[in-house]
C-alpha cells in the first residue's frame, strides 16, 4: 500500500508540473534588462496562452540571492555562473544550475543636452568614478551597491580601484537615471543601453531629442582620435569599450517552463527580439556587411 501511495504521489507531482505550453513560473531579472525581457515574455505568452511568466525586476545581487528560494527557478543577470558558484548552489540546492549567454549588452553614458561635453576617453571616465577627474560632472547610477551597473564600474572600469561614493548619486532605477540626467546638466548617467538606445521606443527617442545625449567614448583599438557609441555594430566588433553579456541561470530539475523559455530566447524568434531591441544576439549570426545600392529607373508598365 505504501508503494502504491508513493506511486500515486509521484503521478500527482508529474501532473502538476509546468511545461512549455502550460503552467506558471516566477523569475528574477536584472532591472537593466527589463525592456527586452518584457518583450520576450510578451511574445512567448502570446504564442503559448496557457503559460504565465511572472518576472520581478531588481538589482543583480538580489537575483543571485533568489536562486536559493524555492519560488524562483530562473534568473537573468550580467554574469555567467562560475564553477565555484555552481558548486555552492549545488551544496545548497542539490542540483547544478545551468548557465549560458543570451545576448550582448552595453553600459551607456548619458549626459544632459546642455552639458558642454559629450566626448570622453576611458581615462576621463575612470577619473570621474575614482574622484580624481577635473571634469565638472558627478556620476549617477541605478543605486550605489548591489546593481550590475555599479559592479561593472568597479570590476571593468575601475578594475579594483575604489569608487568615490561621496560623489555618486543613486537613482532607484535605470529609467530614473535617464530622467535625473534630463533635469541636471552637471551629471553623467550610467545605464544599460536597453533604456536609452532603442530607436523604435518613442519615449527613449523623445528623451534623446529633447533632454539627453548618449556620450561618445574612445573607440577600442581604433587609434587616439576615434570615438564611438554603443550601437549594435560597435558592440558586435567590441570597439565600444563598455560591453557586457546577458546571461541566464536556470535551476530546474525537469524540462519545464523555465527551460522552454530559455530555449525560446535562444531561438530565431527570441534572438530577433534581442536584435530588434538593438542588442547583439549571442546564438544567431549577426553579420555586418558593406553594401552598395544601385539606383535604376523604374520599369514603366
């Protein structure tokens, strides 16, 4: 009888499992990626009406903490899971999370349209963050700790040097960084390019037209006089200096809705959504070609 009861419980558990076409899951997403992940979820749910993906957008450190919670199966962050981290989560969860890259993103610098400067070297930016620069600006982040943009500044721009927290202004979100810069010419905002670089987003384009500009940065490997912006081609070729990845970390003991959503983001449709958000897909070829257009006289019928 106990054996039969055990089998019955296993069958009930199997019936209650979510799948690619049915069920509900909760995920945690780095707030930097909210615009593009919201679009990924919208398209996936439209294709699979029986599913619901409930995303919470928060600082990256909180996403990592969420991996230890039973209710969160998938996180989307800016850093791949290391072997040491995988072992730590295995010790806690008794399963190895899966991890991989979905796309390439960039950290954009945003200045007010009334600011006298919008062209900077990487040394300018490093000095600004370290508090040693003579430039008349103060940095604005989406928080002063626990966010992926702050971590990127510490790890990849300052490379271990201390961030001058006395000069940093903390906004509550990436979009609030942009709004703060729109009101204050004496500041430079650091934010994911998803929040200000999409030419198909009317709110972003209105902000660029009226209030802010994306700064030019010294081009990596292009010589001393070349500058670049975080557009797709410059991210793809690594000429823009402040590139980063978009990664997933999945802890799912069976092939359920979490795995299906990850596979969708890797698929042609999901990668096209990253491309349409003016990020660079990691799983599909994105080729930059020089073309020539020949103007011909229309055929007269």
